C-alpha cells in the first residue's frame, strides 16, 4: 500500500524524447533547531522499481537508508532492477558544504539528463530523517510523480511538499532516542523491531519520541531545540527545466550543484 504525498504540477515547457533535461531542487523547510535529512536518493525511470510498501517489511536494500542514511544498497538494487537495466538514471544528492545532511533551511539542486524520456518518465526519492532510529521520507508509489508523458513530453513544473504526516517509520528499529538513533550523540544500542513500514504520527508514542530529542546534540555539532508535527512542512522538492547553462548529470556522477541557506 502506498500513500500519496503533496504534488503540485504547474504549466511548463514541452519537450521531446532525449531533449528535456531537468533540475531537481531539494530543500529542508523546517525551522532552525529542528530535524535534518540525509543525502537524497532519487531516480528517473520506467516505474519498474518499488522502494517500499507500507504494511510490508522494509527490504534489505532499503534498510540501510532508513537506519543510517546510506544509499549505496538501494542504488545497486535499482541498477540491477528492470528499471535500471532499461536505462533508468539514479543518483544521490548531497549537501556539499559542512555536515552531510540537509539542515533546516538548507537546499541543493542538480541538473539531470534523463535519457530517453519516453522510458524514464517517473521520479522517486528517499531520505532518512535525522536524528532518528529509522524514520524516512520518500514516495512508495513508483508511478506517483510523472515528469514526462508517454510521448516523452515534459508534463510541467512539479512541486512536491513533504509534510510531517508523510514521514514513514521503517519498522526495523525500536524508536528510542537513547537506543542508537542515527546522528544523535546520545548513543545506546539499537533494538530490532522486526515490524513493517508504517505511517509515522499514527501511534500515541510518535510525537513524544520526536520531542525526546529536544535539548540533545547531533554528531555534526548541532543541537535539536524543536521537533515537528504532522502538519509541518518537512521538505520541498521542485522539478523544473534545466537552464542550458547548467552542466548535466548523467549516470555516473554529479557535475554541478548549488546550495542556499
């Protein structure tokens, strides 16, 4: 089962197959002193790759992303999937300055060459929310974000708003701020939960769990002074045409990024 996230499509330029490069911008919308999220894995592909399903256990390839923000296993799984073998493009967008997380108010963007836009029509993303044990954001429905139509034409600019209610719990570690939560200085040993992916903010203990990080430090020297709730905007991802002056990103690495605090 998948849950829809906030997607707004705007009027945009039309383009043909192999012609329309795009820029993806990722921004942490939380207030200063709140939570961050790790480097964002993203992909443009044919829809034949499913990152996760609510109500089912997280895959072994997705668990490292949800617990530690590590995207290598999910990238390898993607490249070996029907989507990757069909020419799908995936990458990890990092925060290039300072700590490797998108802190409150920080953003980064990248220009992507999607290849054949009649094939690589859909966009997916995933990132861990930190500090936490296994909270993450992403879109589980591989067909939810359609960047190009069946003819390869650009569908128009897209704004993806990720609210607190869109955060997921991977169900792989017990939620405990002092139980090995990633990016927290509190330490402790994590405990396996052996459960399934679920919507966060659906259990009575979810808000108190987030609030328990207030007043604690993070491994990058920061401090958590506030949490967030289900109606707060956690992040925003925008997809727009890439200006011709930007370098391109193709399968293999980043060529240009921009950062704004």
